[in-house]
């Protein structure tokens, strides 16, 4: 049974990332010219701040050096978070995106842009914003109805606390 380098690295690094209170979201090894870049994406339910990123980066670097998991060649380690327009793939991603605006590509075709209101084991309740003065509508999406989902950046959204004040 063969495993890819990314799978071997995940097995090595995931316990270390978890011990720092974070989830290992993604690992990729890419060649950039003659150098290799190991990109590690981490996150948590409360997000990850710069201090956490620095701590996990140091821990991963030490582990990689100790085990020689990247081999003899030079490489660069990049540790970061998923970013503003993150794709939603796992159940925990949807939970973390509650109250965020998301663009859903549906399995039967078409797309819906809606705000996630609530997530359970079967799917999610969303609110589709009203267009041209119409009221927002509620909708239920089963996970099986969703082909892809990506968080949308909102520049002019008022915080709920501002609206209630």
C-alpha cells in the first residue's frame, strides 16, 4: 500500500498540530523552481492568531528537522490559516461559518448565495438575502445537495451588535 508524501506528512504532523489546540486542514508540497514549499493550513473553532501560528510553525519545523521527513533537499515551511474565502469541505467548516455569507454550488446545478444560520448532522438552515427590497427567505440544504461551498467576503456588512444598538 503506497502513501503519498502529503499523507505521510499528515500522519507525522497532525498529532503535533492537535496538541497545539488546532486542526490540520491541509498539507501540500509544491516545487517552486529548485525549491520545495511545504504549505500547512491550520484552523480552530475560534480561529488561529499569529502567536499560535508562530508556535505551531516552530514545533512543526523542529519535528521535520528531527525526522528528516522532507529529505535532504532545501524546502520552505509555510504555516497559515484558510483565509477569508475558504472552501467548506468538512462538517466543522460549516459550523465555523455560521452567520457567514456562503456561495453554494448545488449538486443538481445552479448556485445559491445565503447566510448559514444553523448546522446539524444532516445539513444546514440558511437565509437567502432578499433582492431589490424583497424579504430574505429561509431554506434548508442537505449536505448531499451541496457540491461546493465557499465563504464570501463582505465589506459593508454591519455587525449584529451595531444593528441592535
